[in-house]
C-alpha cells in the first residue's frame, strides 16, 4: 500500500527521504564499483517490465478481488539487492509522478517500505540462505513465500509507524496495526506465490537467463551481510533518534526548524511595517492562533501535553462563522484568478 | 481501464511538451518550488483547514498558465490512491469532540482533521501531477542530477521511462489476448497469470540484450549523456523568489481567517 503525503508530517517525510536517498547513494556506489555495463540496459528494461507487469491484474483466489504484482522480490532474486533496489526506487518514482501514487514527499517512505525490506531484509536474510543453485521448485516456493510475507509485513508495519509519528490520523496504534497486518499477510502470500511461480517458470523455460543475469550482477556470491545490517542499524538509530523528538508531540516540523534557526518557535517579528499590524489583527481575531486552536488561558506556557486537547475550549459560533466566510472568499478569489488568467490567455491568439 | 491508464501516461507526457510560461521555467526551479510547496502544506497541524485554502492558488496558476485541462487533473486526483481517504475517514468516527458551531450543526474535531487530510491530499497530489504535466520527465531527471541525486539512479530513471511505453504496449497486447480467451473471472487467476508474466519477462530480457547490442554499436562505454542544456534565467529566479515568498506568507499568516474576520467584523 502506498503511503500518502496527506498523512505525513514533514519531519517523518524528510527522515524517510534521507533514508531512501542514503540507500540509493550506497547502492549506486556499490553498482559503480562492480558492475557489468550490460546491467545498465537490463535494469532499465526490467524496471519497465515491473511497470508493465503491474498493469496486468489477476484475480486473487478466495476473495474475488483483483491484485497485481509488487515486484521487489522478483527483482532482488534476478538482479541482486543493489540493482534491484535502484530499479524498485525508479519504478516508484515514476509512479509517484505519473500516477500520483502517494505523492512526492511520501516517495521516500514508499521507496523505503517497498524497496529496502525485500532487497535488504527478505532477500539476503531469508531467500538467499534457503535457496541454492540446485534447489527444488518447492524449496524456491517456500523461500519466496516467507520472503514475500516478511517484506510486506515489515512494509505495512512501516506505514503504521510513519502514520503514527506523523500524527495526522486519529486511529489508535493497535487498531491500525490490526487493520494493516492481516491485509498484508494476504497480499504477502499472494506476492510470494507469484514470485515463486515466475522464478520457477523462468528456471524451467530459460534457465540460462537466470544464470547470465546472476553472472552479470555485482557481488552475486557474497553479500557483505554484516555491512548491510550495520548500515541498517545506523539508519534505524538515526531515524529513531530523529523521530523521537517529533514523537514528543509538540513542535511540528516547520516550527521546529524555525525554532532551530531563530532560537524561538515563531519567526522573529518585524518591528514596524505591515507585519505587526497584520499580526495584531490575526491575534485578536484568528480562531486558529499559533497555527492551532486557542489555548486555554490557564495552561499558558507549560509544555503542551495531552491535557491541552482535553481541556477543550467552548464552541464559539462567531469565529466559526468568520472562518466559513473567509474560506468562501478565499476560494472565490482563487477561482477568480484562475478564470481571469484563462480568459486573458484565450484572447491574444485567435485561431 | 487498462487502456486509459496507458493513455494517461502518454497524455501527461504529451502535455509536458507544450510551450507556455510555466513549461519554460527551469525544471530545477519547478522541482524545488514543488517540494517546498508540499513541505509547507504538509507542515500544517492536524486540525488546520482554513489556512490551507490560499495554497490552492498555486495549482490554479499552474493549470491556467500551463494550459493543462482541469478535468484531466481532477479526474486523476479523484481516482488516485484511496489510501488517504481510507485512513482519514476514521478521524470523524473516533474524534467527536465539538469544535465549531455552524448554523446549528456542531462540527467535530474529527471532521476538521479529516477535511485537513483531504485538502492536503488534493494539494499534494495535484502538485505532483502538475509538476510532471508542465515539466518533461527528462527535464525532471536533469533537475535531479543537478540536485546531486546519484547518476546511476538518474540514468536508470531515463532508461526506465524510455521503455515504459514499449513494454506497456506489450502488456496491453497480453491483456487483450487473455481477455479474449477467458470468460468472466475464469482464466484470470494466478495459475495463468504466472506464465504470462514469465513470458513477458523473457521477452524483456531478450529485448535488453538487443538494446545492449544496439548501444554497443553506437559506442556505448558505460556512461549515459544528456544533450539538452538548461540555463537559469531572470524569470526563473523571479519565479522561485515569488513562490517562496507566497508560500511563507500563506504558511505564517492565515489569510482566510484574516479575511473572514475583516468581512464579518
């Protein structure tokens, strides 16, 4: 499932962007060091293959709904983890731009959720130890099945974590978890079977393809597992460390960065000019001062906690009305600007 | 449905080769300002609704100045990933503390946060679509390369993009052939899906082989080059300056509340 921009806070989005970019840089470096140049067209065309394969739906047994391939595991098996990760990331990038799957900020999360787990957890830790060159189709199926389940469970878990840390959804952690994990158990099983089926099919029809891609890909024999694990651990600690500020509920990303730049949570106010005047008007009238709701006076400065939300202020009809009126005016203005630009552009070129 | 998906891909691509003011702006500038825009929109706290409205000015300007058909973008935003809706709809169910009183109806906090999620959804998704519709994909790749994204990845994106159309067409043939030979749901299960994908895969690898030979014949030495050069102009600088100023203004001052309070006294 694709994470969406609207559910993310900038801090979480940026953290996962950093994780995804770091992994892309690491994989690019690895590929540069030891890649057959034949891999460049192969990776490109296989990316397009995943795209095309995702367009072909199939019915999922027992449910009657239709599903499509994820593809991360197939890529990892054929190309090895580094190239597979780059291909997967490129597929997700194109999807986020052309199909708006998720969005640009969520792209980092999506690359992480759908790329890192199959390529750097499921493949090296599960699939690779289980499958040897001469393994039976049954063994491949079992390995692919477990890998598919594990990577999708981890991916779904990440979606839950990302949503929770962003704090845009009201869903309690446990409910959300109970919602996501079972669905993705099903998806993982399907993905595992399809992966296994495709790999077995290729192995029986054209075994030389697998062999030739295996010889072309970098570090086919030994993946420095320890390095990968240490890298992941570092990223995890960094992410955890970064996220824990934001888990502490209050400063949202922008406020936090402003706080860091100016030493206080608001932009430095200008002494003269229109700003103070506007500010004053806003403070007196806005029903959303400080980008939030009016705080109860009593708890003026103490750290914001859950209590703040509980001590919810009385409903004020007057300010609500002004909000609605303001909204209508703003929407009207935006539309007016749009229409006038259109009208103005239509006139000069009569055709 | 499949055909339209493919059609959309090609349509967006065609839109991006128009020549308007928005299309002429440097891809780096557009990518950067889109990212700043999205970050600003997403940074609004959970219950913010009114503060988000002025931001719709940006997609409107892109749509009109960039000559992008409104209905096309609207449709894509509406049908695209229901995930935000699916997760967001729990908010009104779980959080029913009263927030505002509108003409006798009490609006709960949950509805506010839901509206906030949906507004953010509309803004961020339309920004991504409008970015690609006004900037060609190779342009975006160029911008990414300039922004220090690793070359291997950018090259991969360019390659992928070049072959999507070819392989999508092949996939379309496969789907048509299967549709003609299957009846209702019969024949569309995993059992027949796997060999289809397998065959597509084998054809793909063969194609990669041919592509590789063709590249070698054209003196490929392991590096990809791009030809089109971009230069930043005054208009580009002005564009990013104005957009950043507007984004900051909209982010820091809630214009909607301001206007509302002025008009209602």
